[in-house]
C-alpha cells in the first residue's frame, strides 16, 4: 500500500529543491579579487555567486566553498593514524578555504599548536575579508598561527618538530600553478618531511588524483603509506586522493 502522505512530502521537497537550484544557477559569478602566484606568471581569482565562493586558476577551479569534504578528510585521516600527543605540533601547507584547518582544530586539544603556511598573502586577506563567514572563528583561534610564505622552508628547517604535516598545496604531486611546488613532492622533499616529523608522526598529502610513482617515493623515503580515495563533498562528487604516510 502506498503511503500517500510520504509521496506528497517527498514530491514537495523535490520541487522546492529543484526550484532553489534553478534560481541558484542563474545567479552570475562576481569577481572579488585577483592575486599573482609568487614565482609564477599565473594569477588566481576569487569569485562569488550568492553564498558560494570559488578560487580559479584560468579555467581550473582550485577550490570551492561548497566542496570541502576531501580537504577536511586530509586532517581527519591524519589524526586517526597519528601517535597520540598531549600537545601536538601541526604544520598545514595551504590555507585554501580553511576546511583542513577547521577539521584539524576539531581533532586536537587545547594545548595543540597549528601553523598554517599560505604562499599567497591575498588568500589570507580573502579569508579574513569576503570569506570571513566561511572561516568562522578558526583564524582567531589561539592555537593557530598564520605564516605568509612557502611551506617548504618550514619543513626543511624542522627536525623532529612536528607531529603532523598536512599538505594541500597546488593540485597535489602533479601541480598546476607553480613549478617550485614540485620540490615538496620529490625524493629530497619527502626526506625533509620525514626528518621534520617526530617518531610516529604523520605526513598527509591531498591530491586531485592518484599517482603510483608518488606512493613509491613515499615508501623509499621511509614512510609507511596508505593511499585513501575520498569524495570532494564527503559522500559524493569527484574522487580525490589522500596519502597518509607515517614515520616509523
């Protein structure tokens, strides 16, 4: 027997969802800002449509405020495998739209210290300005420090300095925006990450897609490696990849 009330309920819900999506689709994108990528000829653009934000590089969307599931998973998966520490020290490469930072803050205690390295100063300005609602209170959290600059020197300067290093830089090992980022993912860069971690620490890397050669390089650097597929919006959408590499 068909439950008429249930059918009417879901029909009404579907119509409302369809109407809102159609209305949303006709809202034009507005350019809010542009910023040059250091050591590159490329520029990124901050776009807004209603409450949605997008950061674009040419025709490529680097990040979207509605699709942060895989970036949040970067932190969640790392902390699930990290050696327990009362006051963990965490380094995040790439601020983006703050999904990784917010997930990290939710996973650590009051004694933790999180440094976020963001190469493009405008991204930090956008986070404090037009995207302030997206970031909420995360940038003002006393556990957080922002470093406007390349994450590479921070990794290379560290020796057993961090319990976790989380990289969401460029497009992953197969980058789009900056050739210098390749040094984070080559053999020397991975060895620097290994040295910068404490025993039992975790090096976690976000990527737009799989890369078998990168998995091999991680193992050669001494890491125990797990490659995990994740969804862009958490449960659906495009598949991304997170590598969780643990120092022995």
